C-alpha cells in the first residue's frame, strides 16, 4: 500500500494571511507494489467491527489514485480520500487502489462520517472489498458527474488543503484555506496573470485571525495535510499558544520547526500536539501558499 493522502476534490473559498520561513519536509519515495487487477466477483464479508458502517457502492471512476464511488442505496457520489490507507480486497487477496476499475461493485466499511462538500469526501474508510466485477459500461450512467468532478482545475484558483488526524473516537478532517499566497497562471491568450495576498495568522496582540482553523486533540497525534494540487515542497513551523480564554499566540514563545515527510503525491505527514499554532507553507508549480491551524485539547 502506498503511504499517501490525496485530496481529489477542488473546493472553493480563499482567505488571507501571511508567509513565513518554515522547515521543509523530507521527500518520501515510491515503495508501492503493483497488485493483480480485479477481474471476477468475490463474496462479501458482512462482519463489520463495532462502530463501523458497511455500505455498497459502484466505482464510477478509477484512474490511478483518482477514484469516485457512488452509493448504491442513495445514489450519492463521494470521494474516498484515504483509500490508499484502507485495506482493499478482491477474491481474498489484498490489492491496490490502482487496481479498481469503473463498474466494480464494492462493499465499503468505515466510520460513516461524510465530509460536507460536493461530491462528499469519506476519509474514514478502513476496508473496501470488490464483491462484483461489473463492467465499465455500467458506470457510464455517472459520466456527467465524473466529467464535472475530474475536469481540469481552474489554474487561477489557489489550492485548498485538508488536515486529517485520528482521535480516540473518530478520524477527523479539517479544511485548510490558503491564508496568504503568491500565485501566477497563464490565460488562454498566452498572457500571464499574477495574484498576491499578504496577511498574518495572528494579530500584533497575539490573537488569532478568525479564518485560522482549529484541531481538537487530547495529546500528540499523527497528522496528514493534503492539497487539491500536489505541492513540490512543504515547510511547517509552530508557535506556542498563550494560556488565555481566547486562542492567542504566546508573545514570549519561540518559533519551532516541525519535521515532516512529503509523500510522492504531495501530502505531508507530521506529528502535532495541543497548544500550538501550526503554519504550513506549500510550494506549487504556480507559486506559494500558506495555511494555518491551531491545536487545543
């Protein structure tokens, strides 16, 4: 299984904040193995662990690590954003997400929490089992949805991010809007446009900007930050929070570099602790953008 997290859905909303000098992520190589492609039907495993939800879906689109499911009971499309971290089974054998094909009928096991976007995002999937081969022609009924979701992104849009981490009760995902950026893109006529927003994640008195996201954890937690466009580099820095009623940066605290590993798909793996403001600076082919969130227990 590839150890990567990919945000496949381009979401809207761009906010403002400031760029800082941060510590870079180590780059992780590809250690994945190619598994046999799914071709025939398998019998489903109906014994879900406690607290897990089982549903049936059709693979409406599959192209490498870009995959979309459609729930067969509700006909709701969704993106399995952590599919590469799930166990995927065909005919009793582990396979990779690359081996799924459009038309496969799959039994999906997970925490049942769907993120609010369109299509929805389901990061809490733990197991996918191919129970019927199906046929790519079966998925053609969803062609209009697929064309909308996987259309070429608007090059003028700064990428958005998604912070994912686990607590004792659930797997949590938090949307990260770009809070500062320098961006350029090429128009259809060949001319280049540029956009820049400069601001800070916290004010002069230490109080945080209203647009900074929050992550609630009780202790140290492993986290992943993924983006709608793959970055080429990510740097992370953190600042301690003050012991105040409202979230604020401790004016006497020192900046700290945060070690992280950049996966082959551009997602950053790192550890976080409560009581800090985290600032992520991502470099993309078209420019740089900064994202910020704070952690509280």
